[in-house]
């Protein structure tokens, strides 16, 4: 094998060559933190391209189906804007605009000849996290060591999306190993947050987050094992859904910790509207993905469940707000978003109670997202060190040990993960503990029937997606993902939705509270309204296992209530 | 802890005391092999009790719902017959007739007062494998070491069944560790086959198999991790269903290899008719068990799927017969049952093609059911040795190393499992390989669309449940479960149904075939029609993941075709 630095140099050159030269722009200096206006002001996009890229998924699909806009026009517009975005925030990995335009032309041709769309996502450009294999392309998942390995077939979801008429056109950045909630690696560099480039866009689907926030893609696919869809969605002001296990086909992707089939990753949509989330999920589920992926649950899209048949048809919902998880107290902007949402829901006639979290700290320990920093003896780190070593040792690639700006970009660390992992027997005991807590949590949720007054248990939980908004680079360490990973551990579907942005007047530093521990204190001390300037503030809505339809509908209801209350 | 022998002596005494003394009979001598006639001729059951215990589940439920028979009468009749059965074949573990009769009386009272049944299984006595915890009772799963551990709550399925109106009344025998396809342990001894007591009733749900074959229970619950419902069903001439993962609630049971959540056990029904299987599954699924067990799939009973909406509404089905699995060639009676079934289906107007098995040997190796005999490095034995040691060492209980008659009954072995298990990283690689084969098998099944002529892939596979009928004791070693465990590895639902019984005229020894290996040769050499005299011959019908409704309907169709062709 060549040395990893040689692989990276060659790959970077190829990436550069995959960018159409006429779409090169002069980005603002690094000192310009908010770059969200740049795509529309830089002069590369014409008025129609700006209009197209500002259009919601639902309207795009309607216009495409009526041939009001061609798939080629829409794909071109988003491709241009994606390339602009990339020059601002380094969000792309594989760029295959030619391939996408060829597919778009086929779709236009089909519609012209038959008068019919190919499928429910006809002509919609879709970006994909650098994990969804596409025949003939590399999938490095942030490892220099995987450069040069070309997929011989598509991931199942890629096939399903293409059958639905979608047009994959770019893939997006991730951290090395996929196991960080930020997005930096030696191959493609660091993705930054378009609202404030001194902040991270999150991870591991951080390229998607940044790209979609800049409207360089109408909808992207991320993956989520501990928050990797929800954290970048929340940090970039998007809507995102982490479905339950087995609802969206995952097979055929390139992942981390493959074969670890206890706490498994799921794929899901990230987009600018909740109707986009619905369009994606309905299309994918109705394509009968269980005939292509053995791990997909045979469960059709259920319109009754979408209409909240199990939730009194949505007439008097009862939401439970989790103000903090008993591990870390959220920063002021998050608290304010929860208050805004509570007031909006009450104004809309819904009931709101408090959610009492149980065993969130234990769930965090069991999952052991914190694969680098501690001796946590949980599922994910049971053999992560061994896998990372095996993957990187072939090229001498160092494992990235920090995402801090000063250190990481130039680091050629000699770090190797220190934890010894677990024996299989120990792993089984941890997994058994998790099963017991899942049982306990289910009983806990069912027992809320006594406090709702609706005759039903709480319909959904509303909670932070993280204790903070997008952090400065290097500060969103894996150890901080407890607000998301508990719902993976419990296998509850969870949607992220935007509420507001950081406002230094409204979001002043709070006086110190009684800290849970030093870690909680560290998080408290990190806050400074100026540092987090302009960052989007999002929340999570959490439902019951395999209740994606109801979670989407309830997110629509909350979203409309928040909008109406503004 | 007391020594295991002291625990066993005390427990045996308590079991004896739990048997109503007036129900003690004088069983025939051990030389009487076929004891199926004994319950009705021994004089303990009156004519009405014989009528009740010979009635199918469907008719029982109808008569109970109309109060034509009381729950007390029905429970009494089955309890008596169960106690008779136990004296013939040692099938019971916990006997709690008083508790059952008290519940039956409540049900009768409820029906009398309200005119309504408590649920869809109102008044139906149900036997349970010695794994389904019941509050206040011990659950030893065949370990002397677990004597004296009383459950503080019911397994979820027990609660669901009680809510449905069922009456649990006995629990049934299993092998020590649950990991053998026969049923012998130091606490409750050896369960034998009612059709020929020199043969095993199978395992690990072997107590259920023997009990139901003697009509000591109308319906029982077994569990299946590698064939433990299907092997005893097949060996005892019953109908049994191994559902897909997550269709029937498993939480709250006492299991083996707990926390191993890759290849997981499932609970399912064993009974005398396929309508009994349907009644059980429909009742359980419609009870919304996902609100009680976090691992249950949120999927209602689907009447469309039962009506074969995805299979052309059952008009021209195409079945595929797997004559052998490429590992072991089945014995002559099994071959004849396949031929009978093929002819019957063709006569009924269905199409029959051959099933080409792929990678069955690999799937057997991956699952590693063979936890004692080899160095197989698969999922189940990744840490089984450690678990077995930890469980038994507290009382000095030896691990049973053979189920042979002469050795095992008196053995106080010093054996300890020899295999070293796997590291977590190695386990993940094995699990990844399994995922890949699941994908390959799905594609393989989908590709059969080209040979069926129905426009659909093969609707169901029909295959042996084992390469032989019930074997002499000690001969059905774990290593022989490849015909069942592949469907666990693939998570395909599979139903067992009876076809015929061994007939020495029709089932003479076949000439030697080209053996796959020494193991195949061993199995060939084991066959002798006299040895397997009178044994039931059953087959398996295998469907697609989470397609229980369709598997039940297709089993009804095959069953009717076989009956019509007789």
C-alpha cells in the first residue's frame, strides 16, 4: 500500500478536477463567519437557479412532475449551489455532476415520452453522506486508508432512491471513523457551519448539514448511530429524522463497527422542511425495501398512523418536555427554545407536561459513544480500538485524536485507542442491561397515562438535540452526545426541527446552577452568547418505536404551532 | 449455596407433591414403546374429559365462549391428562393446577356475569416451556443451580396470554442450558417420545412436544433459537410455528446466552392443528404486545397478508421443495413425506419447483449451534462456555455432555466446554458475514421469479425440519440442527406440519448415496426403519421475514392438500 499522505494528495487532486472550473468562485475571507447569503450574491446563480434552490421539496416535486421545471434544470441549479457551498464550508467529498445530469436527462425524456413520472421523487437531486456506496465511486468514510476502493454496487437505499426518480449528485463529508459529532478528516478536511464558520456543522453527517443549510441540496441522506443525523441537523437549522431500526434500508453502505448488530446505525433524511422528511420516508417505505434489504421491517407506510389514529387523531395531544436529562443542563438558547415551543403548543390547544428522564446516564455508558477518551466499557467501544487499528495500519494513517482547530489540521498523531474493549461475555452482559432498561423505559412511558388527562400516555417527548447549539470546532466531543444517543439505545424515532437562532440579548449567560458533576460544569462554562452568535437552535421530537408516521405528523403540528406563535 | 444434588433432591420431592395424588396411575412398563393410547384407556379420564381433550383449539374456544363447556371443566380435563402424560414421558416441570383452576373459575364467573369472554383465548389451558417466568414460581431452564430462584413477575407473554383469557396450568421440560435438541436435565430427568419411548421427543421444547402429542395440553408455548420449537413439533407430529424476530413478546423469559442479541430466540405456538397456530398468533399480535415489550415489532395482524394479498390471493401458488440442504441427505421417511406433499400440491393445482439451497453449511457454522463438540467459532459459542461455567459453578453442578441413555442419566461429568470463544472483534466479523449471507439469500429468493411462472418469486419453501424423524436418545446432537437453524439465521418464519408416520415397508433403507462427508455418512448409517418405528414424519414450510400471516395461510393450504390427497 502507498503511504496515506500519498493517497491523500492524489485524492485531493482528483476531487479538485471533479469540480466544473466555470463554477469556481472567490469565497469571502475566513473572517467572514456567516456565509449564508453568499450563494445568492456571488453572481454564479441566475435568478431562476436561485428560485429553484430556494424551493421546498414538496413544491419542487410538484413542478418537476408537471414538467414546469426539468430535472436537468433543477439538478444543474443545485449542483452549482452545492459547488459554491463547498468552496465556503468544505462540505463535499465525491462530486459526480455529469453522472447526475445524464440521469436527469433520462428522467426528462421519460416524462416527455410517457407523461408519467418515474416515481414519487422524480427529478429530485439528493445528496448522500459519504457512506452510501455508489457503483464505481470510492467510499472512504473519512479514512485515507480506504482511498482507491471502488464500490461494485450501489447501497440498497441508493437503488431505491434511483427507482423513485431521485438524482444523486454529490456525496458529503464526515469525520474519520464516522465516530465523532464533528466532521474533519485527512482526506477532505474540515466542514464548517455556514451560519458561523468558527463553529462546527456537527457530525458525523456534518457535510450534509452544511450543504443543505446553504441550499446546495434540497434533501440529503445521513446516518445516525448516536446522533449523527440529528446533531448536524440541529447545528445547521434543519429538519432531520432518525428512524427506528429497519425502516430505511441500510445494507450496502460502508460503515464503522460493521457486524456490531446490537446498537445499529440507521439512515434518514435531512432537509429544509418537515414535508420533505415525509416525502422521503413515504417514498422509501412504499418501495417495499424489505424485498431488497433483509434487515428492513415489512411494514407499509401507514396513513392511519400518520393521521394519528393511535393519538386521538391529533385533537388534544399531550407533549412532555424534557428540560434537562439529569446529566448536563442545556445552555440558555436551548432552554429558550423549549419555552417557546411549550408556549406555542399550549396556545394551539395542546397539553404540555414535564418528562422525567430515567437512566439516561446509564444508557450513555452502555452505548459508550465515547470511544476515545475514557475507559467506558460499553457496546460501541467493545472492539472499536481493534477495528480502527486494523483499518488504518495498512497505510500508516494516524487516528485523529482531537477536532480542535490548531492541533487537528496538522496533526500526525501517534495516538492509538487505549481501551481494552470487552470480552464477548462482558459485552452480552452490557447488552442485557440495555434490554432491561429498554423494558423499564417502555413501562415508564406507558405509566404516563396517569398524568396526561387524555386517556393515553404522553404522545411525544420534546427535548434538546444537544445541551448546546453548534460549538466551536473541537468542542463537540463524542462524550457530549447523551441527548441523542439515548434514543438510539431505546430505538425511538426522533425528528429535529428548528425553533429560533441564538440572540445575545435573550440568551445571556445564566447564573451557575447546582452542577451534576465537573462535566456539567465544563459545559456550563463553555457558554458565551458571542461565541455562538447566529447559530440555529433546534429541538428533538421523540416518539415510540416504529412510529415514524406519527412522529412526522406530530413534528408538522409542533412546527406549525411554533410558526403560528411567532 | 447448597450442593446441586441436595437442591435436586428437594426439588424433585416438591414436584412430586405438586401432583394431585388421586391422579397417580400405573404406567405401562418401559418396554411398551407407544403410549399414545394409554391416557384414554387408563381409566382416569371420563368420557367427557376424553371428548374435551380430543377437541381442537378452534372448537374448544367456540364451546368455551358459548359456555357449553366451562373453563373449570376444560382445565380439569387437560390437567388430568397432562398428569397422566407426565407419568408416561416425564414432560412436566412446574405443576400449578390449583392456581389454574382458580383462574378458570374467575373466567367462568366473568362470562356468567357479563355474557362476554375475557379475550380471544377465553378458558383455553396453555402449557408453557420451562422458560416463561410466572410470578412466584421457579424457572430453572434445566439447571439444578437455578432451583430456588422465584420470579417476581410474569414474562410479558404470560401476561398477554392471561389478558387474552388463557389459563396457564403446567410448565414443561427442557435440556440443561436449553442448548440441546433433546430434553434431559438433572432436575426433571428425560422426556421421551410418546409414539416410541425409545426415541427422543426432541428439544429444547421437548416437554411441550411430548405433552401435546398425548393431548395433555391443547396448545403450548415453546422457544426457538435453532429449531427448539420445530424439532420437537416435528418429532412429536405437531404443528408449530417459529415466528420472525419481534412478532411474539420474549421479554421477561429466562433464557440462555442472554444479552446475545444478534441471533435471538423467539417464542411460538405448538399445537395439534394449524388453526390453533392461527388463533394463538392472532390473539397475541392483536394484543399490541409492543406496548409491553420494547423488542416487539409494531405490526398489527394483517388480514390482507393472511389472505395472501402478496401471493396472488393463493390462487396459483408456487412452492419450492428443498430435497436436501447440501450438508446431510434426509432419511427415507422424510424423502417420502416430501414426495407426498409435492404430489398433493400438484393435485390441488399448485406449482412445485425445486429449491436450491445456498450457503447452508456456512450459516450453520456462523450460528455455531454446536456449542460442545467442536471448535466452531460462531455466534452462539462466542461466550457460551463462560456463561455455562458461571451458571453451574455456584453449586458444583456438572455440565451434561451427552444425552445418551446409558451415560447421561447417571453421569456426574467433570466436563467443561473446551472452546475459547471469540473476541468481540471476531464476533463482529462473523455477524457481518451473516448479514452478507442474509442479503445474498434475499436476492436468491427474489431471483426465483424467473422460474415460477406466476410473476412472483417462490411463495414458500417446503423442506425437512431435520434430516430424520425422532432419533433414539442421545443421537440428535446439536450439530444436526442445520435444517432448522438456517431459518433462524435468516430470520424467516417457519411452520412445522405433520405428513405421515414411519412405515417400514415404504421406508426401507436406501442404498448409499455419494456422501457429502463423514458426517452425512454417519447420519445415513443411523437409519433403520425398525429403530424409528411409528415416529411421526413432519415437514417445514418457510416464508419471508415478518410474513407470519401468509405462512399460516399457506400451511393451511398445504395441510388441506395433503389431507385431500390421502
